[in-house]
C-alpha cells in the first residue's frame, strides 16, 4: 500500500497516532489538522477521524467508504 498523500498535524505538538484500519482509512487520533497533498488544511473536529487512503473519497480527506466499492470492483 502506498503512503498517503496527506499529513496529520497537531498544533499543540502532541503525538499524533495513525493506525491503519484494514485496507481502508487511517484512524487518526490527537490531530488538529489534516494537510492534503495540495497543501490545503482541513480542520479536525473530532477526537478520532478516519482519513482516506484510497484517494477516491467524495469527502476527501475524510473516508466516505468509497474504498469498499473500489475493492469489490
Ligand atoms: S479509504 Fe475510505 S474512501 Fe478512501
């Protein structure tokens, strides 16, 4: 699996935990912002967010479960 094109950052300098969730998204904890491949910042509003790794989500960088359709294609 290739590396995701985004980065998860914490403004307070906390350790950001990233854990792959099967062959779907990365579960990101303690992040304040996701910076996507084009440098755009996406505020993180929840303690844990599922961030897309397949790059096909309609709500990128958030996983919208499109990866399941891709896998079964
Ligand atoms: S990883 Fe779930 S939509 Fe991309």
